[in-house]
C-alpha cells in the first residue's frame, strides 16, 4: 500500500465494530484489508453493510469462508491474488512495447517525503476522532536513526509482542526489516516459552512485560529451598549496592541540581565508591555464576531489552541492571512516529529516557506561562523535528492546539532535562530527559502543593500484594 503512494489506516481486531466504522468513515477509506474470514464475518452485518468499499483484501484463509451476502457486490482478493496482480502490473509497466517507444517504461509516480504514509487513530469512539498523519519522512527518520539506540547486526533476533498497528511496533519493524534482522512474534501466553526457545538478542516491549518478567523471577526465587532463596536474595542486594557505587565513579548519578558539587566532596564520594565497589566485586561476580547465569539462560536478551510506551518502575530497572540484563528505556508518542529519545547502550542512565535522537529537539516550558525553563526545572515537554507528525486528519483545531507556529509539539507530559556538569557524579547525565508524569494527572492539594501520582503509584507497586493502583486526590 505504501509503495503505491496510498495511505493505510490501521486498527486492531479487538476494536469494536462501531469504532472501526467511525475510523473507516472519518478517514474516507475506499477499501478494507482483514486478517481472517472469522474477523470478516464478525463485521459482516454491523460494519461491511454500512461501508462503500471498492474491494476487500483477505490476508489469510479461504475466500469461500466469507459471508456470501456481505461480499455479493464487492471484489475480494486474497494474498495470492494481490501478489499475482502486482506481478502482472509490474511486467506490464516494465515491458510494455508502447511505453518503451515513449521512453516511459518503469516509470512510477513519485512519492514525496511530506506525503502521508499512514493514519493512526489515538482516540476511541468518544469525542472527535484524532487520526495522526505520519509522513514517509517521519517513518524514514525512524529507520535511519534507531540504529544509534539499537546497534543490531544482520542475524540478530528481536522478539516482540506489541500490536502490529501501534506506531512503536511499526517503526521497529521497518527498522528490523531494513537492517537484515530476524523478527520473532510472540504473545503473552507464549512469552516465557519463546524467550527460552529463541534466546533473542533483543526484546522490544512495554514496561508491563519487564514487570512481568521481574515478578516471574521473584516468584521462582521465593519458591526455592530456604537456603538457596536466602543466598540468592542476599547476592541480589549486594549486586544492587555494587551498581550504586559504580554509578558514582562512572558519573551516571542522576541529579536535577544545577549546582556543581565541591571537588573535595566529590573526591571523597568517588574514593569511597571505588572502595565499596572493589569490596563487593568478588561477591557480584559470584552472583553472576550462581544466580544470574540461570536467569540469562532462561530468557535470553543477551544484548538489550528496549522499553517504551510507558514508565518503567525504578525497582524493575535497577533489578535488571544488577543481574546484568541491559534495559534501555525510551520515550515517544504516536504523534512523533514514535521515538524521540532513548537511553544509549554506552550510557544507560537509570531514571531517564536518555538523550534526544538525531534531528529532534526537546525543551521544557512552564505550565502556566509557556516560557522555556532552565535544565533541572520541571515543566511541560515539547518536541520539534523530523519525527513530529504532519497533524491530525481533518481536525485543524486539535492540530493547532498540539502544534504551535514554530512546529513545537506539546506532549502533555511533565519532565525535566538533566543539567550539564563537566565533572562530578552526574557528569554523563547532562541533556538527558526525565519524565515525571502527565500534566492532566497532576493532583493539586488543598495546601496548593502539586503531587505527581506516578511516583506514589510506582513506590506502592513494588509490593507483591499490589497488582494495580491509582492515586487520587482533591483538585
């Protein structure tokens, strides 16, 4: 579809029939692509009968299994039909004697970088639908620049369980397929077995998956014999202390203070951290052999886990760092194609979402005045650059609200940028983005104090007794 210059409008099969109809109508779609006869037949009465489709494409299954009444006057093509039509059209275009005489054989209509490639709807059935217009330039930007985050080589295996219509999964897939990398698809049900069987070099997922893996490992440790459990938990605590000391002398201690620490104070902490790390290093290595080696063999992820689409709890982040599984947290939105920032393999500072990727600018502005704030100050995150969308389809008011005249996109997220320090424990953190929550979620207490519920929710969720939590308060 994209190669022809047409626009694809994507949605998952779990969406309601009414939501699909609303998106089909609002996007002015002219055809329908479905994955199976079962899904098509589900839509036959409530959806198919209400749309004016020129044709229908069935990706898998037999056309004879489709509801005959629903397709009575609509041409239906399966995957084999489409590939054969494509072959015929290509041959006709490339080898036509008439076109050859005109010197036009093999000429395709040009697709411009600012042409819309896809529409991804971010809202449900309530209110005005918002179809995010992502251009070919937006998607190519992701393909060309994600390698800085994931320096994969041909033959590496990626495991993913994200919905294929999400911007996160789509950009990742385009990157994978253009770099000769293997893609393994899995589901929640088969995640554990597929991790062990395929031993992926990378896993692309959301924080919930890492939380699930963390909980699974904790349960396995808790189910061990008492002596083994005690040793494992003690070694994990030692590794956590080792990593904290290591951060101090490596310069990856996150801080929002613009004040440079005194040289004497820093040197004291530096030397103390070196001594602590040296004392703990043998026990940390022992933990690698006795405990972490077994964990690695069961889940793979030999190079890195890439996390995006939400906040990664700090205790989960620290745990995986301690056991030697690198998790690189990133940040993005559907409106930004989606990746705009991510932690790099060589500077994976916990608590941040890393530096902006190439051709992307990030600034923090005051919630009330819109003035640009200095590094270390908390405010609204705004983004500008090649990954930012063209706008919302047929929704100029929403577009103008989200994008200002200079092209800055208002994310609605609260965050701050780590100050730059030439020396000290935070010397490698400068310029990294730290997220605190959503502006609309901020709770204003009767005392006038602002509280970000995400921090409280994360702290409470560390307990194995809590599955889900929502912090509420007075506004």
